[in-house]
């Protein structure tokens, strides 16, 4: 699990006074970026060096409790599936102040090459991600 | 079904050249707003006159094919469930030029009152929405 | 002048109940896109066919009166300067219901080529834009 | 001056591969929030305890050089004017890696009360902000 901390800005909220529902997908992305960086597979490098991209094919969010302006939240990110040509991240957004779970969700990503064709996850990336999560080899 | 047309702007895209994954939830919201307006239950009025709000409790998006800058897309919105204190919308985002299905998804909404307590959907709203969808009474 | 109509969504607002200040730049972009389309110089085509881009070098916004959720607003867009290698757009955002001026602003854009070097505005584009605004030749 | 660090996400970029021009106003807001927090005048508290808000009346951005995906940027925020009923912030966005100045700008804010009427900046807030900037009394 990799933790990423975010401070909620006005621009993230809506007129109900809480974080707008789409913006949790931005928080998930920040969590995913930091997860990959921590695993030694910074996404910018994965794109540039391995020539693959991980476009999202599915996203799911369950909203338990709202985050509010200036809340300090922590996005907890895990990889829960590493398949031949796809991977799945799971996320929990927790308010730091009281450790309350606010939002849960997951995203599923394909692995595609520069011609936007599905392709195998590069061996090196799989190794780094398995090491990061202690997933069975 | 209510159709809402949207023109993709630069601000909706990301550096992959396609609409950023979170922004489809903005498109879904536009579709939802127009659905309610068409049914005679404009959300602004529902909030102000009935004293209820419909916060989202779950969102799901399946990404089939990317929308690109300046694409003209149509959001097709339906209500597929009307329960005592919740409702469910389904969405299809279609590119107008070739009628290609780009994205599908749904959102589930609670009905809460001004004290943020769960409450029954107002009878009048249920009537308007059932009429709109020809859902069985 | 080219008019573009926009319906304010929840996702555009912030917890003050009004459109978040950054989002008027999204509205300006929508106005700019429709301006260019109306002039026969759709920006997507300008990029693809002329090989030039118009990155923004300056943006200015003056906030007079807030737009609110579900407001129907009109973005009025004009070109007020066409120089050798830059152009300037001016915008007014007006609430349709009462014709109240909400926001004014402008953006200045450079003209760059595919190598991101400053370059002259293509003759054909200048012609189309001058015709659109009846600017002196 | 107060420094706030931000990591650029995909969701901040557009199809030109750089941060979308409106999103620097989000970065400015993050800088402003951290400035006020550092001065002991957290904006959430200013709103709740002093009953005043600082809506933006003008924003200006000059784009020098683009920020890109995964760039680590620093927003440097200063207050450069404290008037009876308004204040002005200036911002510089710098790329941390090479200290390159990317964007500069400012925002001007009114001070309004709970009835949205212009009002004097609270003495206590003025004191905290002057102390923060060593502005002449």
C-alpha cells in the first residue's frame, strides 16, 4: 500500500460544500502515480522507456462520507490484480484527522503499445509491481 | 431517455489526447440535470422546493473508446431504478458523427433531507420521474 | 461576436455556491472554439492543416457577479487584435435570464509551429478571422 | 512568501501535453490556502470565525513556459496589497527540478460579510497578514 496525502481546495468542492464526485477520480490518479513512483515504475518513465500506456477501462467509486474544504485526506492505493495485459488498483480515501473512511473504489487499466494495441505488461514492470505488493509470483 | 449534447473542449482532455477519465462524470451530471429538467423536476427546484438532495453513493464508468477534442458527443440518460429513498441513472456517451458508443456507466443516488438524513423520495417527484420513463407504477 | 451558450453544472460550482473562478477560463475556451468554428477556422483543423497552435500567453478575468448552479449563460467572444504572430480574444459572460454581465476577460495567444517556435499567423486564417470581425485589412 | 509544492497529474494536462491554462488558478488557490494557514489565518477559520469571505474580483495569469505531466512545481505566494476591504496575492509557479519560472500571476479579492456586502478586513486578520509579510503598518 502506498499513501498519498492531499489537501482539499475550494476548486475540488461543489455547492453542496463537499468534494465533487468526479474529483475523487483525480485523487485516485494522484494515488496511482505515487504508487508507481514508490514501486520504481514512475508512470512517465513507463510510457517513455517501455512504450506502453495504461488507459483506464473501468472505474468504480463508492461514496461513504463527504470530504470537505481544507480536509486533509490520505489516498491509500494498492494493486490487487496483475494480469497478462491489465492491472487493477484499489483505493481508499481516508480523512487524516479522524481516520474516517470517506470513499472507496477501484480502476482497471489495459496495457497498450504506441499503436494503441493491447500488449503484455513488460516483464520489468511486473517484477517491480509484484515486489511492491508482495503478490505471489 | 433524454439526450444531452456536449462539445469536447481542450480542458476536458489530457495529454493522451483524449477526454480525461474523471470528466465523463461531469458529462453524466449534465445528462442527469437535463433528464430531470425534461421530466419537469429540475434539480434546482427539487432542492429548493422539496427540500431534498440526491447525493451520489456510487458511480461506475466503463470506457470503451475515447472521446477526443472537439468531438460532438451525446449523453443518453435513463432512470432504471426508483426505490423508496434512492434512484439509479444509467448513461451512454455516444459520438454523434458515427454513433459509436464511447462510454457507459451508472450512478446511484440517495435521497436526503436538509439535515442530511435519508428520507423518502417526494411523491410528486416519483410521479414525474415514473411518467418520464414509463416505469411500472 | 460569436455567442456560445452554457448551462452551469454542479461540477462548475464551489462551496460558496457559485462558479469556481478557474472555470470561467473553461467557458472562455468554449467561446473561443465556437468563434473559430463560426469563422471557418475550426481550431482542430488549424492545428492539423496549418500546423500551427495558439497557446495562451496571458489570461485576465474580472469577476463582476457570480454565476450559479443551473444558470444559463452566454459567452460572447470577439477577436480584438490580430498581429503578425499573436491574437487576442475578449469575452463577456452574460446570464441569459436577465442579461446581467457576470464576467469579462481576455486571452492573448501566440502562434507557434510544430517545433513550438513562434511563427506568423497563416494568411488563410488571418483572412477568415478578419472577415469574421470586419477588422480593417 | 509561502511555498507550496504540487505534483502535476494527468488530470491537470490537456492534449497539448501541458497543464491546461485554467488549472494554474487551482494551483494559485492551493498557494493562497497555504499562505493563509502559515500566517495563522486559515481560510476555513476566517470564514467560520470572522464571518467574512474573500471572493476573487480579478485574476491575471502570464504563461512563460509550460508545466508538464509529473513535473514537481512550487507555487510561491505573496500578499502585495492589504487595503481596507480588499487584498491582493501574487504568485510565481516554478519548476523545482531546474528552478525555471513557468507562470506568474495575481488575484485581487474583496472582503464581504455573510450578507455578501463589502466589509472591512477584520483587524486580527490584517495583523496576522502584515506580520507574515513584514508589510509596513
